[in-house]
C-alpha cells in the first residue's frame, strides 16, 4: 500500500459522484477504518455511495485485497496437495458442505473450511455442526492446520485473526441497508475464503425465493464477479448457478440437516441434494488434481459415497473435533425435539410451488435460526417436508412436519407454512437444479 495520505471526505465525495477509486485509495480507507481512525458514520457514507453507484472489477478486487490483508492469511504450503474449498451464497436446507467436504477429502484433496453461522431464513454450517453433541468449531488457527494435515479436511469458525475488516464492515452493512451490493458481497466472501490459504475455489451461487439473489440475472452477475476476483488473485475459481426456488432436500433445521447429510453420505440422500453435491464435489476433485475432467470427478464423487469412504472420512473428522459419532450412526440415540405437529393440505392436486423463504422462516420461528446474532439456536428444531414440487397430494395429506422444544412457537410457524405451498390441479415440472457454470472462460449453459 502507498504511504500517501488521503482526505477521507474527498474519497467519500469521489465515490458519491460516481467516480472510480484507485487501489491505494481503497486500501487507505479500509486500513484506517480497521485501525479505528475512520468512524462508522464516514464508512457508512462510503458504503452507501458504493451501494448506489456500484464498483468496477478493479475496485472490487482492491476491496477484497484490503480486507484479506487486514488480518492473517494462512500459509498451508506445508500441507501436500492443492487446497480446494467450496462456498455457498446461502439457502434453505443447504447442507451440501457436510456431504461434499468428506467426499473430496477422502481422495486426498485438502479441504480447509472456515464457515459461518445462520442469520435470518438461511442456515449456517457452524450451527449444523454444533448440533452434533461435543463437536467443536471454535479452534485456534494452529489447531485448524493440525486437523487439516491429519484428516485432509477441517471445519471451523472465523477467528478474530481472519479478515477482521470484513467482520466489521459486514456488521455495518447489516444496519445501513447496504447488504445487497454485489461488489460488497463478493469482497466479503472472497476475503474470507482467500485468507484460508486455498489454491482453488468452487462457488455455489443460488437464485430464487430462498436465496440471497432472487433473480437468475443477479446470481450470474455475482458469480462472474466472484470468479473474476478469484482469478485475479491467481486462484482457479469455478461457480455454479443453482436453484433455490424450493428448499434443498426434505429437512430444514440444524440436526435435521445433519441427519439428511449422513443419509447422503450413505447413498440414501435426496436426488436434488446429491445432484448438486456431486457436481460441486466432482469439480473440487478435478481442481485438486485427482481427476482430469469434471465428469471424471463426478464419477469419483459418486464412488466415494457408494463404497463408504466418504462417510468414514466424516466420522474421522467428527472424532478429531470432539464430536459424538454414535448419533451419526444411529439417529434414535439423539435427543430429538419434544414437540412436533403436522401441517396438512386443504385441497387435492399437485404441488406447483414451495416458497423456500417461508419454509426457512417457519424453521426459524420454531427456534432453528436467529433473528439477532446473539440469539440461541434450538439444534433439534426445524421442518421436515413430505412433498416437493411436482408431487401429487390429497386433501388432508401431510405437507410438512414441524419440530420444536418450545410449543409456544408453533402458531407463528404454522402462519409461515400457510404461505409456503401452492397447489394446482395440473402437474408441474420438477425444477432444474443447476443451470450454468461460470469460469475464467465465461458462462456455460448446462
């Protein structure tokens, strides 16, 4: 970074007027904010100016670089092999990390994962892992590297040392209505991922009612921005556009999703979950140098499930991170929710739509998610779908089952479920799960 000083008000004005900031100017601003030399009110003005006027590719890359180097960047060069991670932009019932990480790691590709917690209607990988009794995600970076070296995978939470500028900016964006900015989202995602010490990255960019990006166009723009930043940093980056117009799989909620993940690792997972999992895992296996093509990687991914090596790898990691493996082998040993209720169809026909957002909110209302960051989560709470889009349904037939340890929460969850299902008298085509791949060569329809 240049040692030249800048007038903060001038930088805000420059962005307000729709002009482009240099890499030095962005680095200066982020550095001073991280050191508490720029107050929140000035950074809020900058964020709003960037939100309204956008940022070009160079600015987004410079923002990522500044946030990345605001903290510690891991050096994993002592661990053999190409380190490959996966990131999802978040959705309802998205438990893919728990299935694909052990698949990829079982082939000797190191998978270093620093994950987040759920907020709002989308679930967080850390909350799912912590629903396994004893599973520890709060580990030091030194322990993180030890586990990765031993198991070829690790799943941990973000520490204060990793991209601290992003942590502060994210909190500020959350309260200043500047979250939904593609360059700011991209910078946030990539600064954390690049800090992990990865060599390559696969991105699952979701679109639809349960996704952060509601439209396919916005999801594609975000995917292209993420890939461009990754490649700019010399990391092989591939993104997929995936459908979140209904929940992934049948189970939504932390322990419920662990159950479905374990079913997936034992060859009994839902078709939609496994289709996306195998594509992402196959791409990671290819980027890790263990397959020559994505297609070959997908075949290897399926084989790892069929022969049990992926499930064994997950049990190995769980033991290493102090988790109880007995409940993963026998779900009846788990302390399930005290209360449950059925939500039934009021008419016969075919399921034409399932609003993933409403399902996610119903799960949240039952205690599976957070309305505020400091809220506690009920690991056993959630929703189990009994029908998906295209399925036939009789009047009075169960559409979903809700689970909670607080019976008082059921009424608000039922209100959300009333908005979730649409039934028509004609059948509806099942959703296409993966529409496009985005890489350094452009956008490819699948």
